[in-house]
C-alpha cells in the first residue's frame, strides 16, 4: 500500500507575449513523462482557458474551480513554467489547493534565444516563489533551478516530491489503533491524544480483554483461521514451538486483522507484555512482524508515537518499517550500536527466514515455555532512515536521521532480532535525542528518505523536526 504513486494535478503558467506552442509542447511532455513514471495526472481542459494555461486572475479562478471539482483525486500540484508565467494568476489558482506544490521551470537553450523562442522561465520562477512567499503559500523547489521534464534530474525531483506528497496526505488523515493500555512501567511511551487529533491523527483504542475474548470464540475450523494458519506456517520457522502456541498466535493475528478493518486503522501499537505471556502463554512479536512485512506499521509496547513515525517513514520509502530499541553499544566503536527488538522486524528486513522462540528475557518472570512467538534472526545490511515522535504542549515533535545496518556480527546467543547500525557522529545524535526527551525506541525503514519526510512534516504539516 505504501508504493502507490501520487496523482498530480498539472498547472501550466503563461505570459501572454510568449508563443502558445511552448504551452502545447509542455502539456504533451509533462503528461507523457509522468505517465512513464507511473503517475496519473489531471489537467485543466485545453479549451478552458487560453492554451489550457493560467495567466490572468480570471483564468486562475477557473483553475481553482477545476481543483475544487476534483478534490480528493490528487495529492500534489506540479506547477510547470514553459515560459515566464504569471504570478497573479498562479496565486489565484493555487492559494487554496491544500496540497504540496512543486515548481518546475523549463530551461532556455542557447541556440533558441530569439524573442519568439526564448522562455525566461529561469526568471519567472523567482516571481512565482516571491508572490507565494508573500501570501504564505508553501511550495517546493528542487535543484537545479531549471530542468526539462525529459531530463533524468526531473525524474529525481518527481521521485522526491512523490514521497513528500505521500507523507503529507497520509498523515493528514491517519487513524492509529492502540490495542491495550499503555504498558505500565513504560512512561516513556505516553502520548497526548488531543495533540494528535489537533494535527489530523485520530487515535482509537481497544482493550486486551476484548482481544482475548475474540480469540477464545474463534474456532480452528473457521475459514479465516485456516487461511491465516497457512500464511504463518510459511512465514517463518516454527521448529520447537508448541502447537498450542501456534494456534493462539494465529487466532491473535485473525483478531487483530479484524480490529484493523473495523477501526479503519493505518497503523497499530500493541500491548505485547506481560498479559500475553501470563494469560495466553504467547508473545505476539511474530504477528507484528507479519503485519510490518506486508506494509502495515505495527509497533510494540503501545508506542503510538513510533507507530505514527513508522507510518510516515513507510509512506516515504515504500518499504516495510520496524520499531526497535536503542539497545547496546557495539564494542568501542562510537558510531555503532545494536538496534534490537524481540521479534517484530519484518522478514523483508532480515537476512533470512526467522525462527520462532520462547521469550528468553520474559521467561525469567513468567517461566520457560510460556512466551513463544518471538521471530528471532538478524537484520540485513542496508542504508536506513530512522526517527521517532513525542507530544509536548500540544505539538508533535519528531527527530529524523540516516544510517546503515552493517555486516558486523552479533554473538549467536544474542536473543531476538538485531542488527549493527552505523550512524555518523552517533554520540552527538544520542545526546540530542536524550536531551529532547525522546523514548528508547526508534522507527526504521530501508533507504535514505529523511529529506522528503522532513519537508513534508515541517512545511506542509507544521510539525517540529530535529535532524540528528
């Protein structure tokens, strides 16, 4: 679900004394290139205004009506300047568009600088940026200042803007499910529901008593159980795990899927201990792992802040996400640490198929063979983006950073699913995170996507972001 490309509304700016042929070719080129890149587009009909572009305030009003009529069908606007463009018409058209705007300007060619051929888009782009700034209308511009749609650099710009738009539109109308009350010893994961709601994120809750009751009512002969059991048998290795644990884990997976559907959740945060182990004799880690593997963010320990962060990172990367502990130093290397959790890491981020194990740490309190369900293994080497979120004084505060999981070995007897992370100037990053009061968890996703996530959060959503 994270890889769905953004549909763009296309805007073409015009200045009357430039030839209409520049607009006509731009409409063909821009539409064609974006289609090749997998994006659907919406364009003002060519006959709706002069050349199907926008120059005057009246033409801007016509374009604004076009956007209103198509509200919800597009996630961003690409403002294309085949020539200088007109800033007055542009602001009239886009002031209330409600989505991110990418400004693209065509380059001039040195052998086409005669008055009837030159574009002057280089200069016109500044005028658009100037007036948008005067009106407080946020916009995005990327390097280089001018670029032809058929240039590979424009492909890179579209890729960046697409990720930015996915984050913006996703977080504007997100619903996160908190299943179970906050894990009592972890005040670190406390969250302000009203702050979330004021920023467009709805938090809905479900109780573990309801989860356990639904599990008890589910029969192994039910079609939903059988279908889910097939998924889990093939997902990981169950050698040594009791049949009773497998059955309960499958039932839990069915129930959580049902809650997700009923609540329309975009992500969940689950209370994963210690009731699961005491009353159900299972650990739900593999359920979270499987959800994360299919692109549905699932955080443990009722960490709603990281569930939201996972959702944002996944929207940007198009890859699965995981919620991990800042857990161990790695020898004496100041730029390396071990990121770990008991087993919610998606298989797509692991070096191989996982192994279901008893919870070696919780076994100290609940006893052995009472907490099978940890999907253990190792995290595969890859560049990654990481981040987390907390609420303070009604605001959402994030940090973002980038690093890489390395090939460094972790001792074989190290429990859970872990990887060695290398982060440049990690000691500075850890101090920043700690002084800001962030939790001991961090969300990760493969790929370096911090830049579009940051711009979406700061510019279009109004969140506070610290880069570490």
